[in-house]
């Protein structure tokens, strides 16, 4: 199989990830729940994972690294900590349902900083027009999960600092590939999954919390701390981590993060973008395809979308699956991004890369697509 759906989940993982998860199942219980060796090993692994993530993403205190179920869970925590019911948020035109649905549930006044693809200056200008002193939060995804558009989070963060508005960054497609520094950005929160560019397993995510940012639990329950009181602890990470930790997930994430740090963000990013550029150039030579790729892949990560002129995207995705090529077709849980780019009626076929893809796989995929459209 040629796997080109890493924007959903990186299927190929470093071998150390599965080994770490197996070890966790065999040797760890719950962190913070006992002084015996199995509990202590769990606590040490959880702290090691927080520490590695803190170092990678510029978080001064590892206790401000929160484990979640996934990026959606993390985004819900961030949004509902800052935006009250009926509040006001400003978002980009490329946000995922993990952002838009929580805002809809809050009945928030949501202004969309829509801008053309691969034009970061236009994104910044759109935010500048919309961010006002009464804005409760600005939300911006770092990389579009549909088009791979790298949005100007640094410029948006500077605007937020200037206007005193908290920023939430959705790093679902950039964590593990592009540099991000919570404290340098001055962001209130950065949310990310463990199962994509950090090469961990499904079922584990991360929320990075800025210093002195108010946080509101979504769940209340046991934490192993202050057990006699009925209110959740007022300190992190306990305030946001009710219940038993996913130790196999945390151990697997730790192994994935160590793989990423060993390989280097720049090396991973350059490798994915090289493959995406070759793919984009090859796709442009095939008649009947509209390819969403910037010239030279400027302001774009290793994610491409295409729309066939006279075929349904789901049909194309299924045809490729039958040929052993895994892609994703449809709306990709991001109707706002499609509305902004003008592809809401058709959806797209998305091809997304990881550190484990090869040039040979790109050439084989291009050959299969040419045959489909010949």
C-alpha cells in the first residue's frame, strides 16, 4: 500500500512507538496514584513526555503541557476557557469543524478572516480588520488540513499581542513539522494531536497552556491530588486532567516526539515538501485535474488537494484505493475551508505525506492517476 493520508493519521510509525506502548501495558499503572514501582514508572514517563513536548514547543513549565484525547478535545478546552456563551471569536477561513462546532455550540459571534489560498499577507490583513477590543479569542490553524496552506501565525500572534486579545493556535497539521514556540508567540493555547506529525498513537492529544491563562475544565473527577475537596484543583496539569491517564498513549507519544526531535523538524518538513512538489508538478501535467498547489509550494506544507473536472472525488478516491493507494476524498471535516477556496460543492481528493513516504511511491501514484484519466 502507498499511504498518502497522513493529514488524517500517520499510519507508519517509528518502531519505538509500538515498543513503548507494549512496555507501558506490561509495566505501568496510573501516575500519581501510588508510591509503588509501577505507578512511579508511569509518573516518570508522563513527566518525561511533558518535558520533551515543553522543550520542543517553547513551554517554560512542563506542568502547562496537558494530555487530552486528541486535538478536538484540546481545542474544546481552549475555546471554552476563553469564549463565553454568546461571546465573540475571530477565526481564519480555513478552520476545521473542531473549531467551528464548539463555537456554534456556544452560539458565539464568529467573524471569519477569509483570504485567498497561499496569500499569508491577505490573511493577516483580514484578521487586522476584524480583531477588536471586544474579541474574546482569535483562533488560527497553522496549516490547512485540506490545502496545506501555511498560515502566518507569527504575524497573527503579533497582532493579538498588540491588541491584547488571546490567541489559540490549532497545530494539528504542523506539530512535528514546523517550529512553534508558545512563549515567543505569546499564545494562550496551542492544541495538537499525537497521532499525526508527532507519530504517536490515536487517542492522545496535547494542549499547551500559556502562563496565567484562565482554564476551564470540561470534565471533573479524580486527579490523585486534593482528593478531600469537591472542586477541581486550581493548578495545572491536574485541573484539566480528570480521570485515569492513557499511559500506553503517553508512552507511545513520548517515543514519537523523541523520533521527531532526533530527525529534526527542518529535515522532516523539507522531505515532505520535496515529495509534495514532485507530486504537484506531475499532477499538473495530467489533463482534467485542478491542482491546489502554490508555485514552488510556497507557503504550503506536504498536503495537496485536487479536483477532477468531470469525475466525482469519492469515485477517484475509491479507484485509487482499489489500486493500493490510500488518499482521502470529500470535505475533510472542514466545510469552511472549502467555502473559502470555492470547492464546497465538489470537495477534493487530498494527498498528504509523512516522513515515511518515498519518491518511488510518488512516481507510482502519479502513474496510477495518469491511467485513471487517460
